[in-house]
């Protein structure tokens, strides 16, 4: 290693050699803090015993990849500039037989990628095994990610991984040819064996091993919130198998009788991963809502003040990056005020609990962001959207483009209806009486921008659909009035 920090205007060269007969290749592993700045360089010079040619590898800045030197010796030159100095360099050298990199002392530290590789190309008649273990007992996942050039003589030379875990016992994975697919090890350590025959070789292998600890998961189990403020629950930076244990979330405010779970548009769910919400409904029956992919994401209404969150990994682990926003509110209406401002290009789902409660009177304001000529397309779902007719009401209030106050009122069955709010601000009010209820309501709000309705397909389509609904209502009332006259 260099001094920390090193001096300016250096030009030093040192020679390093290994005399042990099996030390025919050297694996150079740089430690994470290594940084020599942009105006300095670190150069390795050596004679490659495989090609009998002189080679050199130079580094600068902080981008230090591991290095394989096919020799038992090298010269190290360190040139520094006149600018402010950085930490310097520090690396470990692992000597071993040509064709396999002897690095048994690499400890897999969580959240750090360690490079493990053969020489390129590797040698003949190799049969070596090494064990790699994580430094943290909490580690339950080691990601193996291969370099695209990895290749062995097909069905003649093999790279073998073996490890044990409580779910499957002893697990082995044998690789040969060019079939080097990334995979994950659900254990704290693994054995690596490399075998080659007495003829023909290839590029070899190169991969990174990165360990992740279960202690990274936040927040901790049994989380209690005491206010009606919206809360965001983020995924951990990485998962581990222990997350199959549910985490319990609870809201203690007396008005937190229902929870609206909303997933931002950036949410992704990895392959073979299940995010599960467990709770009891109003009849005290256990309900499970599962999300297995990004395509199954939709808001969830939980008619109680608590739930368990469970994450289950399959055999083909894939990282996920989800966030769920939880809005607590009174039973029958979902308190989601922080959905404002509504942004152009996003579609927001707003809904009641199903069924809703009695004696409700809640009012919320939603505001869009962006240009002045904003419109909001409101579309009710084709399923549901039913309130006790002429008893319970859902009302939209807004000022149109001319500044006139507009009121849209819905009761009874209004599934699949649609209309346009010609304003960037609108108010939603939900009222129910003291008895009787229905499924409730669910609608989407989509922000669009357009000079005229004709120029904006989304607005035009919604306007046309709303007009047809009005015509149908007119015909029905006309028939009723004619019948009353008769």
C-alpha cells in the first residue's frame, strides 16, 4: 500500500517476486478505499509466462478492477501529480498455480463486489477447491454475476459451486462451455471447484460475488404509527430469505379505520418474488393480497387499521425496488390527500372501501401540476361503483374554463361512466346516511393537456362517452315523465 495520503510529484518503482514453485500467477485485489486522483498513475509491468511477452496495466482515479498477472513477479510504478492528493492505493496479492487464482483469504463483506477469476486462458490438469465465506453471520444472500467472456472447454472443463441452506440442504451447480448464467446463493458461504483436463483450454471464468445482510431491512417488525399522516414503506436495498417473516404495521389513531395502499409508478417487482399483504376484513376473515409482478400492481384498500407485510423469494432471486404509500382514513373514504399534485401522464386510482360505512361526510381537494390548460379525465371502473341510490352520494365540484362552478353528482349504479373536469383543481365529497350501503366507488383520474378537446384524444373520448351517458339519462327521464303524464 501507499501512504495515506501520499505525497505530490512522486516517481517510484518497486520490484515484487514470489519464489514458491506453485506461485506462477498472482491475483491482485484492490481494497475499496483506493483512489489516486486523475493526475496520478499506478502501473504493473511483468513478463507473461503464457505468451512470453511483456505486459503492463495502468490505473488512475478510483476505478480499480482486480488484475491477474501470469507471472511470479512484477514491477510497480507510482507516479503522482501536483494536484491535491487522495487516499492512495492498497491491494492484496494472492499467489497460486497458473490457471486458477488462489484467493482463499477474500472475505465477502456485505454490499461490496468481490471479483473472482481464473487466468486467461487457464492451464491444463487443474483441480482446485476454495471456500468463500461472508464476514457477517446475518448474510443470507450472495449474488454471483458472470463476465460476458467466461468460457470453458465444453463438457471437459468444469466450474462447480456448492453450498448448503436450511430449505434445500446441499446444492451444487456445475458450469461448462459458455453456459454461464447469473444466479444467487442463499447461504453465508460456498465452495468453488475448478477442474480442467490435459488438453485444450479457453478464456476461463470471471465473476463477482456480492453478499447482502438481512440486517439491511428497514423498518423493523411491529411498527406503530400514531397519526393520520401518510407513511411510505420502502423496500430494503436488497432482500434476503429471512424476509419471508411478516412485518406488522399498525395505526392507533381512532380515525384510522381503513388504509389505502398506493404504489408509485416507479415500483417494480422482480421475477419469482411475492409481496403479500395480510389482514382481517370487517367480518374478521383473513384476507391475502399478493403482488407477483409489476403488471399486477394496483391500489389496495384495507378495511382495518393494520396489516402484515410478507416478502417471499423464489429460487430465482431478482432484486425489487418497491415503495408503498399508506394513507390512513375513516372507514368508507380513503384519505389520500398527498396524491396531489396530480402529474400529467400518470393515472391515479381513488376509491372507497368495499363496502363503505355509514354516516360519512368527507371532502378532499385534488390539484394538478404543470401547464395552465390542464384537464382531468375521470373514469369509473366497469365493475362496482354503486352507492345506495338517492341516499349516498359522490360529488365532484370544480370551476370550468369560464369560471363557472360545476357540480357532478353520482348515486346508485354509475359503473363505466366517464366525464372531463375542465380545470386543474377539483373537490371530491362522499356522503352516506346512517343505514344501508353498497359496494362503493372506484375511479381513475388522468391529467391531460390540450388546447381543445378535439386535439386531445383522451379528452375527446371521455367527453363523447359522458355525452352518450347524458343522452341516455335524458331518454330515461323523458319516458318517466311521459308515463307520469299519462
